[in-house]
C-alpha cells in the first residue's frame, strides 16, 4: 500500500483494537463505508459481523478503493502469532495485478483475444485466496479485455459477469468472509454496475486445497481452469509455529509422495497441485519463498514442475514483502511451446524486465539463476566449446555432521610444540607433528592455503592454537566418528562453508580433518591440482553464487554444499586448465599455500579454460568480491 494508505490502516487497526473490535467486525465496518447494508449481496456475509461501529466515522484515504483496504486491515487486526501460524500475508494490489498480467501474457493465443485472461468456458482459480487480492486483480483484468477474438468490437465482461469466472478456496473461513466483501465492494464500485441488479456469487470454498482436492474440483465444476494465481501460505517446516501436525503431514505425503521432504515449504506443494488442475495452455503463477528455488527439500518439486510444464517467466521480488522473506513467482504453462529463455522481471508491480535465463538452467539442481539475473550477476553464458561434464563425475564431495563434530571435539588436543605459543605467520615452519591429524575449521581456509597453526580458531566454544587428534585414537572402531575421520585422511581439497568467494585449500598428504561444515573434495579421475584449479576459478564462484541465490544467501556470499560443488561444470579447454594445475602442483601440501600472484594467474587461466563468452564481465564481478589482483 502507499504510505498514506499504510499509515491510515495502521492507525485505524490500532483504534479498532483499542475499542475491542474483532477483526471481522472491523472489516465489516470498513466494507460498508459509503454504502448501506442492503447494498451488499446476501452472499457477502460480512454484514453478519457488524458490531455497531459507524462506517461513516471512518475516513479512508482518497483514491484508494475500499476493496483494496479490507485485506490489509484484516491482516493488521490479527495477532502476530495467528498470522504467522496461518501464513497470512496480504499481497499488494499493484503486485497482484502485475503478476496476473505477467501470467496472462505468457499464455499461448489459443483462441483468446489479445490480452484476455480467459477464453469462453474457462475460470480463474486462487487455491489459497485469503482476503481475495488476486481474485480482485483477475476481475479487474477481465473487465478490461474482451474474451471474443473473432469480434474486436466485442465488449469486455461486466463486473457482474466477471464474478462468475472466479473460483477461490481457503482453509480460513474468516479470510473468505473478507474475500467476499472485497469482491462485492469491487463489483459495486466498478463503473457500469447497475443499481438494483443482484450480484452474481463467486465460487469461494472453505477447504484445504492440498489435502481436499475433491472440494476444489467440485467448485470448478465443468469449467476448464485457464489461470491459477495467488499467494499461498509460507509454512516453513523448520519453524515451530508453522509446522504441519502429523495427520496433515501424512495427508500431504499420501497425495504428493516423494515430493514432500521433511522441510518442504507448503507453498511449493501448491505449485504441484496447481499443475494438476490447470488446463492445457493455461498459466500458473503463485508467489513463493526464495527457498523453493534452491532448497534441497524442494528439489523434487522443481524436477516435477519441469516435467509437467514450461517455465516461461519469473518475477523476483525486491525484499519488501509482508512475510519478512524474500519472494519470487514463476509463470508455468502446461504443455506450452518449448521455451528457450525464461523472462525475468522485477519491480513492485512486476513491471520491468531485468534479464533472461536459458531454460536449460532450470533442469539443473538449483533455479537460483533466476534470482542471480535479477540481482545483476553476470550470466553464465554457454561455453564456446562442448561441455566436458560435471565436477562430481571426477571428484567426491562430503561433509561431516553434528555427530562427527562432537566426536572430534572429544578427541581434540593442542598439537605438541604449539601449546603455550600464540599462532602467527612466523610459526609456518612449525610443522604438524607426526602421528597427528590437524583439525581444520572454515575460518582457517583461504583461497589456496590452510592457515592451521598460524591462525587461532574456535572449536567447542573455546579458542585453540593448533588443534589435532592423535591418529592412535582413531584406531578404535567403537569410538563415534573414528571410522569417518580415518576416511578423511586422504589427499583432498578443503572448502570453507560460507565466504565471499569459494575458498579452497589443498591437503596433498591427507593429514587434515575438516570440521563440520567444511567440505572435503577428493579427486576421483583427475589429480588434486586440477581439482583445486576448478574450485579457484571465478566461473565456479559465479556458478555457486547463482545457484545459492535462490536460498536467499547469495547476497551474503558463497554458501557451498556438496551437491552444488558436484554440479559445477568442468572446463571445456584442457590446455589452460593444465597450465593452471601445473602452477598449483608444487603447492598442494597442507599449509604450503598459493601466493597471491600465482592465484591470480590461475584464475586468469581458468577463465580461459571455461570458454565463457563474457570473461571480462565475470572477472570484474569476481574482483568486487575477492578484491583486485595484486600489483606487479
């Protein structure tokens, strides 16, 4: 809402609460502003909630339709805990209209008049309509465009006719009261409505669209569903207040099978449900949390969406959203023409294009490239040579978990010869004693070098100078973590967990154990220097940041995962890759380190090896993260 409208809503909600007015009574009072109770149709049951408040006493901001104020007022009247538990977050009218237009514009013509949302016989559906923002947006679009492509002079539907093309559902019966009031006020206030003509009733049903699909199908009736839009609830399963109970979790698993992971956000399942209802050539556009773009527990959902539909466009939000999460919305077309590029738009009203992403990117593990494009990251343009495969085909990536972390903490001690002395760069000559393995945290890893013994670290909530574990202690097969730790003692690359660029350090003799969440990369088809060169490439950092952008973490830097590293593309040009590996080959011992000048040379060679067509752009972007190269 605009600032004046937002301030008015906040003040009005506060006044209502101070007077002890219930949320629906407040909505009813506002819904009747400038109208008599008899003006509202019988199906608009908001009148039943009046509590004697005076609608005339309200002074809503000029120029803002009453229908657009009802949903925000209802949300403000709810207690924070109730709103969070239900996932209730009202969508700005301008954004709802923009997303409706984006979805309609992506539909194939298929007998529709230009710009028309629906053809004859089709309806629009919001499966989690809440207070009705998207249904009002669809209604506005319907009355602005004709549905008869054979007659350019044909009039668009009237407001009353538009109401019959709307289907909505929500689990919250009170929210449906607000939605009915919003649609009734919109139709009454829409130009051209004839006084005294009864308003048609939209098909709004109180049901759970995810676990009661038969109720939704009954509401749709014999109509085809040409458009599904909305802002379903974000119920992240990591948050106690929004978790499913056991019964609902079982119902979701029964319907969606393997697509339901332990932490799959409910919003993602609405996308799957929508693709089951949408007609051929129809469009789906549902607002989603950004976690759906990259989260492991949404991977099966993404794969199924690619199988069922074409992803034609996407809106990437600007962060100003009521749910306090970053959001986006895909536009999916069922059995549409094969798409080669996905149009990415931004803005508070989804009004401007920010870039395009190759559609094939969405067949990878993450869809973060959609957000990366919106945030101004360089595009990962197709290499000039053929793909040489994925890094996971020639290297194995793994990381320990909580149990391994605490198992190593139990065995940890200060390395002999290091205790009593503060770590510093002058201690580089003090080698790791024989019979011990170094314990390495993410904070000790810099690009090309591990600073174990030269930099203090924290482990188990206390500082350490040079933590180690005795190899003899790992001979006990009954000790938790001993077997896992022994498997780490092989030549490998250690990768820090969250940094501005990928930070990978070699352990050529296999004398270190990476502490959770450090990732270990073990070569399995290439040598260690070639693996390190790939991880040091600016292109690899760009690929990881692009992939992780969908998690909402890309702005803070690189948060690597084993799957994202395994999905990195191998260089297509072998000669510069070999040259880069040769520069690193003599510097792969634990702590030996790669000097800045050598690292810069490796990065330049790997830009050439990648074969990308925009190396200068990628280099400039990378240097904003890593800093400029060292002076000669």
